C-alpha cells in the first residue's frame, strides 16, 4: 500500500472539492466490490458528508445498502484505465479485485477497501435516505475517516506539481481531463 | 452576450461531468441573484438532472424555492475572481449584478439569467424534495435547456486547447485548479 497520512475530518472535503472522478469500494458478507463514479460531491464540511450516484444495476449498490458503508477513492492518472475498466465490468459476474490485480488495504473504520495508488480516500457511513436512493440513485454518506498520499496532499492542502500525480475528471467515452495548474484568484481567506 | 450553441439535452451532463465549480443564478419577483457553488454534480443522463448544495444562509435559496428555477453557469478562468466575489457577498444586501457589473442574458426557458463569459449554461427546473432541501441543503433540478460557448464545446464534446478557455475547480481559501489536458484512457465507447 502506498503511504498515507490522516486527513483531519474538517479538511476532508478538500480532497474532492475540485470535482475528481472517484472509485467507490464496498464490502459485505465476505465480498468486496469496486466501481467508478463520475457523479459525487461534498455535501457538508464538519462533520463532512458526501453525495454519490450509485445506479440500481450495480453490484456495489447491494453491498453498500447491506453494510451501510463505502469508501470514495480518488484515483491518480495512472489509474485512469482501471477507473474505466471497473466502471464497465460488473461485480456480479467477476471479482474485479482478482481479475484486474487490484491491490488494496482494509479501511481503518469501515470494511470497504482502500485502493492502492490513489491520491486520497474517504471512508464513509451511509446516511440512509431510502426515498432518494430509490428515486434518484442518490446516496449520502458521512465521512468517518480520511487519508491522503502525502506526495500530493499534506493533510490540508493539495501540492500538485509539474510532472507529479494528478486527479482525473471523466467526461464520456473513455475521455478524461487531468487536473491542471493551481492558482489563487483572490485574497487568502475569501470565498471559503 | 458571448456566442452560444444549443446543447442536446442528452449531452448536457458532459458540461459538468468533470466537476467544474459553477455559478448559480436565480430570479423571482423582479430580483435576480448570483452565487457560486463548488458542490454540484450531474444526477441523470436523459432527461438530464443535477444536484447542487444551496446553503440556508443564501439569498439565492429563497429565489430558487419561490420560482422553482435556477441556472448552473460554468465559469471560465477569466471569471475566477468573480466566482469568489459572488460567493462571499450576499444578495440580501447588494444587487451583485450591478455591484460587479455582471453582464447577463435571459434564459430561454427559465427566468434566471445566463452569465456572460461562461463556458456552458444549464437551465434547470427545481425538482421539489423538501426533506433533503431542509436536512442537507441539497437541491435537485431537471435540465430543461443547455448552452455552450462553441469555442470550447461543440454541442457534444469539449475542445480544450493550449492557451484556450478553461473550467475552474475550487479547493478552498481562494485557491482553484484550472482543468488540464484531455486524454483518452481506453477504447472509444467503453465506460460511457
């Protein structure tokens, strides 16, 4: 497993505030699964909450509903192909961890796995909201632990450098953007 | 108003699939307002739906609840400072369109304005879900019209070029990322 540092919960939203595509992992009854999700966002700062869209057709959905847990993993560009692959195969037919040789470690608080090689990880407990889960495939979670690769996130701030690791941002049809240059648009402190 | 082309509704999700920070506009009872929102995402393909977090403290929230409409505007890097500014001032105290000299045009379907200089615009009708609006500040909308700047989006695909216009992705404290290079991680068609 690559190195990781704990991220203070009140700063966890910063791992996904800029809209990266995420990998969702889940675990229940001895089975783990992994899928990708372009549709996720922070929902609150402290305690941090997230929202993510999990389609009815996915094997992950059953594991998440049964366990009440999931992890949002933030892949680097090196994992873009894997992000596509786990978004097209279904865990009902294949153990994707074995099929794609995906290394992972157990979460600290939840049982869903943390995927090796990611930039950040948010361990989440499902906030049950059956109506919106059913009507919109919309799942809410409270972040109960968060981690980051210290090479790109120091626990509170991103450190994206030229030639360094990057988050990826899915469009459609296999096409992504990588995140680009950081910049400061105003006085420190405004707009937070 | 800068040039814009209609985006087919089934492709509208692509304007925000990569996680840009958006500007939310609203209009009711002769008042328009404008705020920024880092927390938004697509919620469905066709008919397209979106989710966005609108805090209880915002003046926009009252306008959106009363009118049942809003627009998600996707700002370019040139609008980063404005995106910060409209995220810190409140429309209850000042007409931000006048105060910041913001040019805009009426929406085609909804009354909320389209902000000049953006890369894309999604006109939305609120899908009322009072429980999650109240409990999580979470607002859902159906996209009823969508537009893009033809310089960056041809109606179905992004065309981000070196030195060209870029979407912006907010982190915290005035710090953004601009979107970076596009790349294709797999065979065309996979992962869509």
